[in-house]
């Protein structure tokens, strides 16, 4: 679940009170691609190469399966480290006919805690002109969807998060730049 949250002070205060563990502040660079055989803007899918420092990840996100949250299949594959490996991954996808759409840059502060038997990640994301957000995430099996959603909804209420956002950062960035169709 993602929420617009221009002021993080209360969220950080509450996470501290809950003894959430803060990770190091990081910068994420996500390069998104569109498929050669379908338009991900229409199918609600995504393929990206994410760089966090020297670490690289290839990610596929399936269509959202829930109207209230951003729940979806997500498959993330760590790939070799470094800029050269990221460039090789770009060439690999390009060779398969994937087309680069746009890059999304964000500064992310991740907090972690256990709530209701679930490991929860709370991400404070600054996505420049797109805005500041708080993402609440649980990685769970399909049969745990409803209990996980309940935990996240309760946390959002306790964190005073009231402005949900279902669009991806990529979609918001493209809309902001006036691009509607990423193909």
C-alpha cells in the first residue's frame, strides 16, 4: 500500500516508538522497459532493472490483483554487481525486443518490523517532482492476502496515512511529463 505523505515526521516518530529497525538511506535507480509483444501500460505489468549502489536486480511485476492495494506477483532476480552488469542487462533485454521507457530515481529510507506475524517493510520515498510517499509492504503467499491487508490497513490508520496512491512511480512520472503511452 502506498500513500502520499509530504510530511514524514509523525511516521518516523511512530516507527521509532514501535522499535522499527532503520536501514541506511539509499538511492534507487529504476530503468523500466516495455515488452515487444504487449504494452505494459495496458496490461498493468512492469519489467525493470533496479540499481541500489552497486547492486542490480531484474524485476517482473504482474498485474495488480486487488482493488484496494497494489498486490501483485513480483519476481526479483539479483544479477551481478556494478555498472557494467547493469549495462549488460539492458543489452540483454534490448536484444529480446524490450524497449526502454523511462528511469525513476528515488531516495528511500527503509524501516522493518514484525506486525501481526508478518515482516513489514515501511519505505519513505522521495521521488523528486512526483512527491513524497510512504509504502507499507508485506511479502506473503496468496492465502495470506486478507490477513496481510488487514495488518497494513491498521498500520496505515495508526500512521495517519489517508491519501492512498495506486499508480506506480513510473506512471506518475510519465503523466507529469505529459507522456501517456510509454511505447
